[in-house]
C-alpha cells in the first residue's frame, strides 16, 4: 500500500515537471502581438537640457493607473519586465499594457531641444511570460533615440519596478501623497533625490541603481495619514489613561468600603 502511494506521488511530480518544462506553467517563447497606437497627448514628454540619457519615469495615479515613459539612446530595442498579478487580481492574457506610444529620432545626435524632433517609429512588440513576470520587448525598425510610453495598472499604494538596464529611474507619486514613513511604508532602496513639483507631486529619483539593486519598491500613502493616525493614537492613549485612572479610583473606593465592613464585623 505504501509503495503504491509513493508511485502515485512520483507520477504527479513527473507530470508537474513536464508541464513546467513545456511552458504550461509559464511560457518563455516570445509571441509577437499587436498593440494599437496610443494617444501622444496622454503623456508628459519632456526633453531635458544636455545629452539624452537612458531613463524610466513612472507617473502614479489614484485610480491604480501607471503611465510609464522610457527613454532609449541609440537603441534598436527595449525590453521591460512587469510583475504578473501586480494589481491583486488575475492577470489578463497578454502583456497587460495599452495606449502605446513610440517616438524617436534616427539621427546620430543625442542632444535635443524639444519633443518635436521626434516622430512615430515603426516597431514590433513581443512578449513571453515566466511564472512571476511578463517580459515585453519593443523592437524598432531603426536604431533610435527616443521614447517608449505605455499605460498599465498596479495595486493602490504599492509600486514595483524590476531593473533591467543602467538608467535613471523617476517615480512620481499622485498629488498629496508621500512615502518614507517607517510605519506606513518607505521606498527601497532609498532614493537619491526627493523633490516636489509645481503640481504638489513628489518625485523620487534614483541615479543608476542597477546593478547594485535588482528592483525598486515603493509603498506610498496620503500625506495626511501619519498626522491623522498620530491624532487617533493620542486620543486612544488619553482614553486609556482616563479609563485606567477611573478603574483605579473605583477599586480604591471598593477597598475602603470593604475595610469599613470588616471593622463593623469585628466590633
């Protein structure tokens, strides 16, 4: 009987290994897909002064939306990695991104003055899934310097970015949100720079965190939350002290009454 059970368990293990190796639990074969061209005006493209450099900027919104803008320099392709089921719900089939915009310049210069120097770029998109990640590759018709922008969803209050190249990473929190509190959440690793823009958005900036770090993880919350919770904690503390004093006084009164009763019995 024991041998029979062991054989059944071994058979189940072999079946699971076969499924895994054939990709049923996570396919590593890249599939070419079509994504409709997105709306250029949905993104905040900005051309910084000086030499164009690799960067990734993630604008977070309160409706769980993330708008990602990657810059590429003299590159024939870009590969990004997204977590599966990052929104806390079952992932849809496919890469899970939309509103794709790819613009670039095929010239040799890496110094630009405005976004009008970039135009739409012909491209192919392919992706494959592993057990935990979605790997998306954008292949350009020509080597370009430019932008790759797309939109996806994440869990509210939590952002996670897997680092796959040397770049500057910017995470832009929604207006009125913050991070860094030891209780409510802080970014890992610690950003090199924190700054507020004119829209009251907190920018977290990491300068070339790869390869010293493999990912960037940010927990964020409403800026007023620590103050509110601090006030609630203070109220609870005061209520606890008042309750403790009240019951101590009641116990003291009961002891005095008991002492009086005991004296009356003795007399």
